């Protein structure tokens, strides 16, 4: 890699680092909302809502296409995020 390209690469990586910090803030906010949602659930079977998951993934796919983002990327990200939060909810579910 040329020295000029290395400099450009480092600039781009710094931009990615800034975006990652912003994403962490958003994940924190989302986690707080998920915690509140979990507190409303009475039965553990309420944690997984397949119909809602399907709707979310369709919506993300359509939005991705409209915004010219590779939908395979966003689908993977959202699937992982959804199932990570489902795992979180299952681990933290407390019967009332």
C-alpha cells in the first residue's frame, strides 16, 4: 500500500471509529427501551414474536433498498440484533 493510501486508510478508520461510538450510544438507548418492554411481558413465551420479526425484517429490507444499502448487510445486522435482544430478554425474564 502506498504511503498516500495508508494516510487515507487511517482517516477512514478514524471516521469509522466515530461512527462506532455513535452506534454504541444508540444501542444503549435501544437496550433501555428493550428493558422496559421486557418488564411488561408476563409470560416467557411473549418474548419471541415471529410475526413482528418478519415485519421488521421486511421493513428494513425495503428501507435498505430505498436508501441504496445492500439489504443483505442490513438483514444480517437486524437478525443478529433481534436475536441478541431475544437472548437478553430470556436471560433476564422474571416471572411476576
